C-alpha cells in the first residue's frame, strides 16, 4: 500500500513540478533522478518564488551536487520551513522518500500555506474554499481531500463554478465517476493550463485516494481561479484608465481640428478686410459695403459661436484631465486659446478699420463726384464765354474805322477787359477744383487736367491778345473823337449787370451737398437773401434799358448812322432780358430743390432719432445684463443644478431679445443707405451694440460652462454641496472687489480660513509657492474660482495613480517585469489591447524575451510622468 501511495505521489508531484518548470523552458521525467544534481531543484524554487537563489555549481562531482541541494534547502529554510531529517546527501543519493517529502514540503509552503479563508490554516482554508465554491451543487459534498473527490463531481463543480462554458454540468451523473474525472482532468489541462496530476482509474479503484496528491491537484485549481479573479480586476482597472485616455485624446483631436478651421477662416478673412484698393465709382463702393454687411450678418456670427464653443470645449477637456489625474492639454503651437483670441482681435481690428475705410471712401467719392460735376459746369460756362473771343481780338477792323468807330472799338475793348477781369475768378476756381481732384486721386484726373490746361492756355492767349489789341487802339485813339457817352454809359452798366446775371444763373444752377438740417437752412436763408435783391436788380435792368432807349431816341431824332448797334459792347437789351427771364425761371427751381433737400434732411433726422431711441435702451440693457450675470456667478442661491437651471433660463431670455438687436441692425442699415455719418442723439454706435451683444452671449455661455465644470468636479471627486457652498462662501468673502478672482495674499488668507497650515516662515512660504504654481501655472498673480475649486477637490479626493495602474499590469503579466501582446489580448477588450500594444515600448531588461513590452514606462506616461 505504501508503495502504491508513493507511486501516486510521484506522478502527482512530477506533474506539479513540470507545470512550473515549463515556464523556464524545461521538464523532469523522474523526480528522484532529475533533482539529484540540485540544478532543476534550484530552478523550480526560483520560478515558484520569483526570487534569485545563489549561483549554482555546474560541476559533475558529488560535492558540487551536494552544494547545489544545500543551497536549495537553505532557501527553503529561509522561508520559515523546518526540514526534519531531510539532508542534501539523501537527495543526491536519490532517496525517493526524502525527495517526495521535500517536494511535499515545497508544495505546502509555496502552493498551500498562503491559502487562508477566514483565518483558517492552509489545509483547512483550502478545504473551506472548496466547500464554498461547490455549495450550490446539491450532489457535491466536500468534507476531506480523499473520498469526497472519488466521483469527480467536485472537480467538475469547481470548473463549472468559475468557467461554466467549459463543462455542461447538467449532463454529468454521480454514478459515472470515470467520465466525470476524465472530463475534469482533460478540461483543466486544455483550458486552465493545469497538467494531469491524477489518474481517474486509480482514484476510482482506490478506497481512499492519496490526500497529498488530491491537495496538490486542488491547490492548482485554487491558484488558477484566484489568478483569473486578480486578472479580471486588473483588466477592469486598465480598461477604465484606457477609456478615459482614449476619450481625452479624441477631445484633443476635435479641439485641434476646430482650432485649425477657425484660424484658417481668420487667415483667409483678414487679407480681404485689409484690402484698401479703392473703386472708381460710388456703385462699386456701395457693393463693397453690401458685401461687408453680408459678412457681418451671415458669415461672422457662426464663427463667433465656434470660437465660444472652442473655449468651452477646451475648459471641459482641461477639467476632465484634472479629474482623471492627467497632465494638462497643451495644444499645438499657435493653437492655444490665447492664440485664437489674438487672431480674433486682429480680425476685429481689421474689420473696424475696413468699415471706417469704406465710409471714408464713400465720402471721398461723393466729394469727387460733386467736384467733377462742378468742374464740368464751370468749364462749360467758361468755354462758352471764350468761344470766338480769340477771333474777335485778332480782328484789324480799327485800321479802316472812322473816329467814332475807333472810339467805339476802344470802349468796347475796355468793356471786354472788364469782362475778362471778371472771368479771372472763374478760371482760378476751375484750376483750384482740378487741383483738388488731383489731390483726392480722382480716377479721371488725366481728362480733367487736359481740359484745365486747355482753358489756362487759352486764358493766357486771350490775355496776350487783349494786351496787344489794347495797345493798337490806344495808338489810334488820339486821332479819333470821343464816342457818344450814352453808349459808353450803357456798356459800362450793362457789363457788370450781365456778369451779375451770369453769376446768379451759375449759383442758381450750382449743385450742393449737405448733411444736416442746419446746413440746408443756411442755404435756404442765403437763397431768400438773394431773392430780396431781385427788386433792386430789376430797377438796374430798367435803368440800363432806359439808357438804350434814350440812345435809340437820339439816333432817331438826329438820324445818326449807327447801324442800330452799340459800338462799345456786344451786350444788347434782348440778351439782358433773356438772361433776366432765365434768372426768374431758375429761382422757383432752386426753391423746389431746397424744399426737397429739406425734406430729405428731416427724414434723416427722423432716422437718427429712431436709431437713438432704440440704442439708448438696448445699450444700458446689455450693460445691466452683464452686471446681473456677474452677480449670479458670485452669489450662492440653491444647488449648482438650481444655479445652472436659472442661468439657462436667463440665457433663453437673452436670446429672446435678439429680434430687438436685428431691428436696430435694420435701422442702422437705413442710416448707412441714407449716407448719415453722425448722430448727436446717442453715444451708442452699432459697433458698440454688436460688441456688447457678443460679449453678453459669450459671458453667459462661459458662466454656464463654469457651473457645469463645478458639477463635473463635484460628482467626480465626491464633493458635497455643503463643501462647495463653503468653498464659494470663503472665495466670495475674500473677493472684496467682486472681480471673480483672488490675489495672492487674498488666496493665502482664504486657505488659512479653510484650515490650511501655512506658517509665516521659510517653510510656509515654500509650501504656499508650491500651491500657487498649481492654481496659477501662468504666473498671472490671480486665482480664478475654477482653479480654486480644482485645487480644493484635489486636496479632498482620491484618484487613480500611475503606481496602481502599474500594479494592475503586473498582475496581468503574472508578476513579470514585462507583458506580452498575447496576454494583453487575452485580458483586455480588442480595441484597448491594440491601443496598449501600439504605444508600449519594447522591454529591454535582462529578463526580456522576444515581443516583451514595457508596461511600467507606459503607466507613468499615462499620468504625465514621462513621454508616451
């Protein structure tokens, strides 16, 4: 019987040893022979303990073998195991009893001793574990480690309890122990990596199976299933950590894309707004203004929303990273929120400059059109006056004229010189207008300059011809008598009166441009003053005509041969009457033009008041809402959810105010279309209202995001509402200027009030500097409420650490310093296993094997302690 039991133990112990030695790439066939040199014995102890033994002796001599066995026995003794009557010589000599006793001692110490259930001994703990695991199975009753296992149902129940998919327990029968045992042994070897240590026929055919063999085999089940439970726990922890990391990486990618798109739109838009290439016509510039309105109304608002959403996403991402104990997200170079704000500021600067340039350019073109029309009118009048003057001045009619003719020619020439002098002012005005058109960069300046030059050249020629004819007439004057004084008087009085009528017609036909009612009233007053002079002018006209009538009477009376013409002037009564009639016709036309312009200015004034009435209400409303939002973000009324609900209702009421903004935009467009450039009835411009409205929308969105982040922080960190209220009350107490931030000294006082021990010494200052580097990483000298909440939540809550994740990976790796890809795929979901494999660096330690991965550096990288 003893020999039989020894044989069973030999088989079981050999299988148990091989289950561990194969991890080191070796096996044994005969337990007494293969352990005699001590080498595989030392290797077995290293595998099951995870520790290094002393360097073995490689010699073949007996003394070398005894030395190796002694090193193994010394290691066993160092673990608190008493070896009674087991010496190195017996093992080297192949003493089967001693060898099996030593192996059983090793099994007890390293496979069974650590099993403890409710503070029981190793054997009792293993038995209690088996009883609890098989308790749900009515036909299994485990009371010991021999006959309780003969029917095989105990082994099958242990497997089914942990891996129900491996055995169809319902088909097993208690009266078929061979099938039950073989099923359990085959499944354990194939799926649980537990070698066959027992023989089904021996167990069934033996009244009392070997207890040590059964305990050894059952302990393998305990360790297999215990390791699986640890692996599952470790896998769950890693899945959780990796899921957080994958979500954060997706948020980072989304932020990068949205930031890139927004910056690209700003990059494309700024050159368009900075383009200051002027157009030549008012129509073209009006089209540019309409394009700018479309940009303001259609293209910019969605980008304002994207910018606001980008800031909200960034703050949410940073909050999630802090809550998961990850390093803060640093966007790519040039894509920080501050970079986007700077680019947006450049966009708004270019936008403001572009609108001012458009309005100035429209004013310039309006001025240019007015000046060009004025130039054409004055040039046409002058050219009509000069027509035929050169031919007249070049005549030599004085050579054959009589004395009276010469006198007449001389006086006529004097009248012409007077007329020429009167036209000097018009020529100077034409030249001044041409100069101003050049200075204002009029697009048709070349034709204006050419026409002005022709007029000036002709004027110089007329001056030279006038001087030459005057000298010729003066030489002849001594030979001729004085012409009739009446003709002379007619000519002298008719010439200035004619000039006055021409000037009056020119003024009455002159175009005007005004921008206010006061200016049109000034023109109307001047026109009324002009009309008041008409009776006196009519008297002068009648007096001049009286002179001509007197001349006609004298000619008729004395039969003077004057051919019915005045030799001293080309002006005749018919021309005077015609021009006078023209003046009388132009006066009511001028009246009508002034009345229409007055009506237009009244309409413009109405538009100004209409815009001002709305702007003077909307502007203060926006300011009040900004102040109310500021108070809401500081005051504490109800829970965070209540504050969030209140803020969202507040946001809805603000959005409902948008139609009034749109109505004001419509009034502003009417003002711009009417070319109204100022408004004395209000200090608010549409730009002020737009900026205020955009700031209001951004402020309410940021405030809502801040409350949402506080809720996220509270839920993630387990902070109670009372703690949050206490934090908020302390923060508000020291925020005396209600700016929503604390200075360094205010923050220090706030911490002390919350129980932080910050002494007034070098150590206290160093601790406070450390805290400030956390809450104010950019060294701005201020602490926001969100940074304050993050710090307080970090001080009061617990989070996963790199060491915890590293320990979890070590469980999956079977206590190795590295892990294999197959192990990751076996324990983790496919996507997270691939995630780890793609990011883990190769393991380069002395115990590395092909395909080994470094899970330690990967774990520290997850928490920002190294580069991933």
